[in-house]
C-alpha cells in the first residue's frame, strides 16, 4: 500500500520564516514552500537589483510590489505591481529591478522538494 501526501491547498506565508536568497546581483530574502512538484516562493529583492546570471528555468508569478524588467536575449519586458508573468522554460532570462523600491513577487516553478 502506498501513501501520498496531499498537495497543499493554502500556504500560510506568515508562518514561514524568511531565508536569505543569494543569487549574484539579486541577493534578497525568500519564503519557500514545496507542493505537488512545484516550488512556491514569496521573494523580496532590494531596489536596484540586477541578476548577473541567466536563468533557463520556466517561472510564473505575480508582482506584488516594485517594478522590474525581465530581459531575454532579444527583448525586455517591464513588470509592475498587479501584473502576472509566465516565462517559458526554453527561453533564458534575467531580471533587473528599478532603483525606486524593493521588488516583491510571488513565483511558482517546477522544482521538486529537496
């Protein structure tokens, strides 16, 4: 008989402690939950962050605070509070925040729990 753990339905981010998020050019803090083969993050990045490394993992999310730009090889897409985003996994990208305020985003990607 196999047992499976049900996927989380509600994620209480208030109960999850902040952790340091270390990525070259985009050090900040993050709250992370894993459910159903997905990583769910609430991320806060400082004003003026500028990711130095390209990412090739797909993401989707929602901008809660701050403005930032997602740079692709051939275009850049500005994001502001209230906007959602979907980044395909086959398109390398990196992000750059505005100098005015921190950026807070809710991000989901397919990363199994460690």
